[in-house]
């Protein structure tokens, strides 16, 4: 049997997929994860760290959905490259910082860059697959992407600990060089031809509204709610100030945190290998609700002074967050048209990051006052309350439909 020749479009799609994996690796060199809190503490208090994080993330959120609209209008590749360059500058600015304002400037550049990258790389690759009728591969591709992300992140935790010992500035500097290399990799991506509207203020606003409408339509509102609740709390815990503060209260410092984060990453990779089986077993809606319940329990247990046993709750929160992100991403990719896909993905990222604007300052302030446990209990109760409201509305809607059908 003679193999069919690979067409240029297919070759381009496959190359884009491989480059997506490379970009994922280069943009997940989190060498500073186990030590950034102690680096920041050289120049500010926990209260200031929390306020700084919340402020800068708020600015990043303002850019989150517009970045998706600009990607749909100007092209994913152009915005992706600009975002990677800003991320690199942000890392390097923090690495060479000598005062509070330097860190503020670097963190601002980094978060604006992340907002510009958000959704653009995934949408670019998905478009190239979709143009040749291979969008069905996306579920496997996004799962592998997250496995690569976690694998590289795990390795960077351990390497970051060594870099911090050599010099406390190296984790940020090396991460910045990685993002700079990603900028050059992104330049070689080939973007599929998609008919785009001319850029104008009216079109710009309309694109944002349309993208949000697709994500928040009736068949998607549950998933948007889950992004706000599960991913929002998980994101605040996983990448912000909360996680190192919690480990710090357990008595774990820089090097110990690097090891614990490594264990959490390995657990997440193992869980991701069972993601599709878990979705089939539990179902989309039921599975997401059960994960939300488990995360709420994790936050509640983390609030108690139980020593090393608190690591189990810590692992549960991190693993659940790693499962839900590709789960929701796949749903959005398959239910939103290509012309608004990047906008919808940026909206999903917005919902994921929205709670952090308030949670970061709260965590920093309560930590400075020695009341971090109050913060964790509050998060847990908020998730429980949100699930109760969600289930109540679901039952109410079913009763209304039954009455309408009976009449």
C-alpha cells in the first residue's frame, strides 16, 4: 500500500504542532517558583507583595479579552510574538531589580505579555488543523501540551533551586532568556489564512462582545462558571502568592518548596494521563462539580495546623487545577467558531484570573497579620456556596422545563 504524499498544508500543521510544544516548554521555565517569595521579601512585606500582585494582575486582566480580539483581527502570530517579547523583558527586569518599583515594572510587563499570548498560540495551531479537517486531534494535542508544560515545570523547580543557590537573581534571568528564545521560535510559525475584518473601534468592540457571547451562551454558562470558581481559586493558589505562603506556614522554605512543587507536578502528570477516562466516567458537568467539591475540601484542610499532612490537601488542589484547565479548553475549542476562538479562550483566561485580583491582596494582608488560615477557610466556604447556588439553579431549571412540557 502506497502512502499518500503529505500536502503542504498538512506539513505546516504538523510543524506548527511541534513548535507549539517547544513554545510550551520555553514559556514554562518557572525557575523562581520555590524562591520568588523570598526574593520579593528582600524589598517588600507580605502585605505589599499581595497588593502588588493583585494590582498588576488587575491590569493584566484589562488586557486579557482585548488581546484575544486583536489576535482574531490582526493575527495570532503577531500578537504572540509581541507578548513573548514583553514576557522576556518582564522576567529580566525583575531579575535585575534593586527596589520595589523595579519589581512593579517587571511584573507589569510580564503580565501584559501573558495576556497577549493567552489563547493566541492554541488558536493558531487549532486553525491550521481545522483548515485540513484534523481538529479532532486537538484533544490529544492539548493533553500532550499540558503534559509537556508540567514536565518542564517540574524540572525547572529543581533547577531553579540550584540557580537560586548560585545567585538569587538567576531564576528570573534564565526564565527571561527562555521567553526570548520562544520569541524567535514563534517567528517561524505559519498562520492559516482566515478572513479577518478590518480593524476599527466598532469592529474591536463587536469582536469582544461576540467572543464573550459565544462563551457565555446557555450551553456554555456552566463551564464559564466552573472556570470562575475552580480555575479561579486553583490559579490563585497555583501561580500566585497563596501557594508559597501556605507552604511557608507549614514550615517549608525555598529548597523544600522546590521539592514539594516537584512532587505536585509529577502527580499532575499522572492524573493527566487519566483525563479522558475520567471525563467519560464522570461526565462533563458532574465531573466538574465533583472536582470543585474536592478543591473546596482541600482549601479547608489546608487551613488547619496539621503539619506534613497538609501536603495532601496541597497536592489535591494542584492536581485538580491541572485537570480542569485542559478539560475546559477542549470544550471551548470545539464549540466556538474559529473567527472568535482566540477571543473566547482569552475570556476563559479572564474568568480564571479574575478572582486573583481580590484574593492576592487579601492573602498578603492576612498573612502579615498571621491569619492566613482565615483566608483559606473563606475560599473553601465560597466554593461550597457557589456549588449550592449552581445546583439550585439546575434543579429550578429542570422543574420549569417539566412544567412547560406538561402544559
